[in-house]
C-alpha cells in the first residue's frame, strides 16, 4: 500500500478534494464556496495515498482560535488511518500557526468521527440540542461541540 502524506493542496488537488466533499457531505457547498474556504483566513490540507487525494480538511483561523470546518475521507480509503493522519496534520498546522485551541462540531450520531476526535484528544465542550434541522430523510439532531487546547 502506498504511504499516506498530508500536505497543502495545489489547484488540481483542490478539485479532487471538492469531488470528495460532494461524496461525503449530505448538502455539499458550491465549488466557489468550497474554494473560498481554502483561502485566508481559511486554509486546507489534503491527505494523499501515493499521488491520489483521498481526503481533505478545511480550517478557519481567527486570532488564536482555529475551527475545523470540514473533514472527509473518500469512502473506499476509510479505516486505514488516513483520517487520523489528516487530523494530526491539521493539528500540526494549527500549532505552527500559533493557535491556542481547535474547535469543531459533529453530529451526535456520527460515532466514527466522534471516536476519531476523542482519540486525538478532543474533549466535549457542549451539546447543542436540535442544532441540525430535520430534512426529508433525517430528524432534528444535536451538535456535539468539541475542543482541544494546543498550548503544550
Ligand atoms: C470520520 C472519517 C473522517 C474517519 O476517517 P478514516 O480515515 O476512516 O479514519 P481512520 O482510519 O483514520 O480511523 C481513526 C479512528 O477513527 C475511529 N474509527 C474509524 N473507523 C471506525 C469505525 N468503522 N467504527 C468506529 N470507529 C472508527 C477509530 O477510533 C479509529 O482509530 P483506530 O483504528 O485506532 O481504532 C470518515 O469516516 C469520513 O470521512 N466520514 C464522512 C465524513 C465525516 O463524517 N466527517 C466528519 C465531519 S465532523
């Protein structure tokens, strides 16, 4: 199996990241919105397996607080540690950018993502009841707000 590597995406890698975004997010953003979320104060990281982009993360950094906006791994590359490696790359990027904390929100039913974040050291800060509105296919759902201190 090719090695995994986390890096800053070039324009071609961003196209690939957007395709993954369309596959993993229930209500994907438009391409231009996605691209807007890769330029300051936002930034992006991708995880490569060999030359293939298999996942992406979008971040917002304001003063010393970072927010993980979105993170996804293409379905056929899950369970091999790519999410974990990408998250570690994001954390390293935040530390190098002198962020004091990293925040995120996750659907309460998203057991796999919650496990990934807990394992990386995130703790639950708050549960926002009914944060995600119901859709034609899903009921109202709580958001779990998680945070990690980046001060060593
Ligand atoms: C959540 C997601 C990013 C995980 O990516 P992944 O590459 O499959 O995860 P990894 O292989 O790096 O696994 C990391 C940890 O996540 C947890 N995990 C991964 N797959 C799991 C599964 N099927 N069941 C339970 N926990 C799981 C485990 O804690 C795992 O660590 P371990 O293997 O040492 O036990 C991926 O499932 C995904 O893209 N989901 C859809 C998008 C999404 O939900 N994004 C998060 C939005 S907040």
